[in-house]
């Protein structure tokens, strides 16, 4: 391992050695609730990715592994984050380490995907980091058999992070009931799902999709399909996801020049 950035009690390092990569693989198994004998990213795959010029970052709270990420080089001065998972409060440290690595290579952007129904992840990606949701991918991976996603369809939202832009204020809205606008879709729980005004489309997601999927998989799937329909229609019209409020409403903003 080579030393990386350090804050009080927290250290981020790039990982190259076999033992360190095995610990990262175990971490991903624990997060995605798979057996450690069948991790989402086996240690030998991580080893190959690092050897090919990618970066495996690990964040430690003291001596304890508390998060990890994997990124690879992409085309046109871009990078792609394959996976990232950290304990609450350590996500920014991990993403900033990825950004520093990418910028040092001359990259200008980083992309990754996440479950669009995961509101907390959306708020982190869009409101805190300032990334923009640029592509909606329906059932991207097909069926997944890990303990988090099992039984659901694997829709993903691609976000693009401008590594050269200064970070904006961590606000992300917080307006209740979608911030106004006419309701044009109803959610599976009977409340408003989507609102629209002259400038924005706003779309609500369930409070905790993981808990909902465990309690009522059929209802979670209805939410999946309802949100998918709103996003796909809005993206065709030139909207992109630009924010997430504290109460679970996406803001989608029409891109300049879109009809």
C-alpha cells in the first residue's frame, strides 16, 4: 500500500498487495451481503484492475477498514468508478481520493452508476458532490443475486462528475411535496410521484428502498417501474437529474438547447 490522504483518525491509501485487496473484497461482500467466498469483486479481479492502471482505494478508521472504491481509466480524459462503499460520514473522503487520483492522470470527468431509488445515495452524488444524472439505464445488470438487490430489477442512473468544477454548497433543496408544480403521476403509495412546472420535473422515491424491498418486494417493484417511466420520459425531453431534496424528491432540469 502507498500512503494517501490523511485526516484525523482516518487514512486513505491505494491498495496493491494481495492481503490488502483480499480485505477490500471481504468488505464488498459484507456490504452487498454475499458470502465471502463469492464476493462481488474477487481479490484477483481487483489485483488485475490495479495492475492494468486502475486504482483501488481503501479508507481506514484507525487500523480498521471502513470503506473502499475501485476506479478505472476511461476514454476522452474520463474515469469510471466501478464501485464505492464506505461507512456513513466517510464517503466524501473516499470520493475525494478518487478525484485526486483521476485529476493527477489528467482526467476531467468521472462517471458511475447507482440505484435511482436509493435517495440517500442520490443526495450524496447530486447535492453534495455536484454530479449530474446523465443517463437512465433500465434493468442494467439483469437479475442480481446479492443480498441487497435480490428480487428487484437493476435500474441504474449514470452520473457524471466534473472534476474541474469547484464544489458547490451542500444544500440540495428540501422543499416539501416536491417544491410545487402540477402533479402528473401518482406514486404506488397513493401520494404524488411527479410534479412539473415550466422549468423542472420533480420525482419522488421511497424513503428506504432496501427496507421496502425486504418488506414488500411487489410494492418496491411498482415504485421501480413508476420512477423509471418518469425518468425515461424526462430524459427523452432533454432533462437531467441535478438535485435531490432531503425529503426524497429529485430535481430534473432541462439541458440548454433541448426542445
